């Protein structure tokens, strides 16, 4: 019975460890996506400002 308990404990530790890694990886991906979103918004704002301050040109 002792061997079964050890196997169960090892399985639990393995499972919890993999869940922790998945949680950390998910957080990392979330941060990357948020960072990309903020960078894109900043670029769009800068492009809008430069477009509004640029002299009018004739567009065909």
C-alpha cells in the first residue's frame, strides 16, 4: 500500500507542477499580447498625430 501512496503523491506533484507551468506560461502570453496591443495603439496614435500635423497634399 505504501508504494501506491508514493505513486499517487508523485502523480499529484507532477500534475500540480504542470498546472503551475501552464499558468505561468499563460500569464506570459497574456502579457505579451497586452504589450503588443499597447504598442499598436501607440503607433496608431503617433500616425494619427503626424497625419494631422502634416501639410495637405493632393491625393489621387
